[in-house]
C-alpha cells in the first residue's frame, strides 16, 4: 500500500470514529438521525480530514503514531461539514447518485434532505469548538477567522456555478472557471483543512496564509480531474456518467468546446444549455460528450490540470520543503500525484 493509501486509511478510521461519536444522539429522533449518518457511512476518501491531520503533524512536529486529539476533532468537523454541503449540492444540482447510491433527496424527498443537511452543518460546530477550546483565545480567533473566510468563499463559488446555469451564462473564459473552482472546491476542500491543521499543530504560531497557494493549485487539479472523471466510464466514480453535462455545469471542457464550435454547433449548444435538466435529451448529452473529445477539450483540460499540479509542486517546496522528512510530509507531497491516480 502507498503512503497516501495507508495514511488515508488510518486517518479515515480515526475521523469516522469521531464523527460517529458526535452524531450519537442522546435520544432517537425520527426522520433525522438515520439521514444524518447516511452520507458519512457511505465512505468517501477522507481527503479533507487527512489534509488537516497531516498538516497538524508536520507543523506540530509530531510525526507517526496517533494523530493529535484536537486535530482529530477538527477533522471530524471538516468531514461533517463536507457531507452537509454534499446533501445541499445534490439537491441544487438535481444529482441522482452519491458514492454509488441514490442521493439523500432521491431516497427521502427534498424537504427532509435539506433539513438533514442543515442539521449536519450545525452539528459540525461541536467538534470544531471542542478542538480549539483547550488551545486558548488566540487560536480560537484564528480558527474562526479562516472558517468564516472559507464559508464565504464556498458560498460565492456555489453562487457562481448555480448563477451561470440559472441565467444561462455562456460567454465564459477559463479564468472564470478557475475563479469558481478556487472558491467552490479548493477553499473548503484543501485550503481550509490545511489551515486548520497548521493552526492546531503550531498552536497558532504560524500564519495560515502560507498554505493557501498550495491548496489552491492542488484543489484546481483535483476539480478538473473530477470533471474529467464525470465523462468517463469509471465504475468507481460514484456519480452518474455525464451527469455534469446533463446538469449543464460550466466545466473547463464546456468552456473550451464552445469556443471551438462553428456557428451552428454553438447555437445547438446554447439552446441545450438553456433547457431545464428534465428537457435535456440523452442524445444531446452524448453529442456534446463526443464533441468534447473531437475538438480536443478533454486533452486541453488534462493539460491544464497537469499545469496546476506543477504549480502545486512548486508551492509544496516553498511551504514544506524545509520541514524534516516524515510520513506526513511524504503524504502531502504525494497528494499531487494522487489527484490523478486515486481509485
């Protein structure tokens, strides 16, 4: 097993146990408890908690052994918040599958799913508060500041993605996509977990801004690769193939292919994007997927993802290069390659 796989497994087990502890209700609540635990119990790669725990270890100079208890609580908060946002995202996107099973709103209806997402979001504050309470006021303020920034950035990114679809914005540039992915994916997925780990590990002595650029480029590579996998026949992907096309998501490939279209193709594409999801026909989805391959949009996106990974490599050296060798540092470096090799 690789270093990445071993640490993801170990950190994942510790995080899941902590999540289960915080989700254990003193008294059963019908129509809620089962749904709160659903997405966390489906698995997931535990990337975000692992980034937090690894950063806490390298900046706290505690390599190997059991992770720091405060960091495990922060990791649980990250995982609970992540799953809460997945519930809401699935409703907003009209997604059918999550981690290989029907989405929560498909199983229980939209109102109950939204309520469960709200409850899971608020429940995430308990482990986060417990993580920082013993560390003092300065650390608490740092954690609250980076968390508030993450919340705003994530909401702005989601608003961009939803707004582009709802208003049928078609004339987008690649810079627009990169800005959206920074806010929607990189900030909550990579930057914030790294910041929490750094703050907790260093006991607030280091500036959390120092990991922003590494998380930014790693997050962009991750999101572009995720978009590419949505077009593939990968049975381990866990979401419906071509779901992003059916949802008219403004991916890097969509932005690129629109610029490569002739006038007739662009008119057909824009008309497709203007339809509701229910009105988008499968043959049009397959036409668009084929056009992306034909016009080089897939290869272009792969090249951009590789460039983002190269930038992440540079930022890793700047942030982590002078730190002592450790399993956790190796893990963080290995994530740059793992983004593309993940099972």
